[in-house]
């Protein structure tokens, strides 16, 4: 099983960002391990997990990084945007403040991440319909205005979790494929599997260690 996990055509780094408590860790565990933990505690620093999917007969390995949402970790997590080709910007549909803060997270993403990063706005906890504080149409309009894709998910009941990750990974793959078709031999170093180092990191990691081991540009 371990050997097969190393067989892939592309490796894409995707970051999860958004306020603390919006469900980033449970989105990650639902997609990569099909698990959900009601007692999930706030992420300290950064964690990541991987999962491979098939797109057009190619194996795409997603390396998904879960960044802590608390202010005191923001300086640490900014280093982890390096090499990311996709981002899920997550808010809680039942907490309007987490949606209001999306704009700030988006600015941070634009400041620290690659200019061509693919971004998806994700309204999580769609199972809390009775507590909804953010209208779907409002979030959809914000996404369109800022050139983001948009989806609502529930890590609790699995609604749209697979779809969200598949959609963003497929979009990244399409962009990479078009680039390599237009300019053969000049594929982006951050996404081509053969140009990425193997990363062995504990769930909670030291910033300096990750800087040394992280995907080089």
C-alpha cells in the first residue's frame, strides 16, 4: 500500500485557510480519511495529509495543509503558503463573522501565495441550515466578484466534501496541462511530481524544519 501511494503523476499542494473553528481540520480528515471528530480541537501550527485521485487517467496526489486560524499562529503559517497551487478559503455558514473575515484571509493569500493560485470559497457546516447566518447568494456573489469558485459543504454529513476537493484539484490539473501543452518542458516546478522532494513531517511541525523540507519553487 505504501509503495502504491508513491506512484503519482502530479503532486499539488493545497492549503486550507479561514478562521479558527470553521471546520478546516474536519474537512481535511473527511476527505483524506473519511473521518469526522465532534471533539476536534483547534489546530496548533500546521498539519497536513495526502490523498490521491484520478483525473483524465492521471494520478493526482493532493498534499493538503491545514493552517491554524488563530491570530497568534498567523506569522508561523504564512511560510506554508510557499509552493501552494490551490487554496480552500473556509467560513462557517452559521457564523457571519467568519464570513466577514474571508476578505482579510483573501488579502493574506494574495500577499503570500503565488499569483496564479486557484482559490475556492467554501461555506462549511451546511448541515446547520436552521442556524444559517450567511445567505448562499451573498457568498456566491462575493466569489464571482473576486474570481473564486464557490461551494457549500458539510464535513459532518460529507455533503460536497469530495466534490470541493475534486473540483479544485481538477481545475489545477487543467491549468497545468494547458501550460505544459503550450510550453513543453517548462512545467511549473511546484506542481510536477518529479521536481518535488519527499516530505516527512510530524503532524505538528517546526517552522524551520518545514522551510528546509517544503516543496521548492
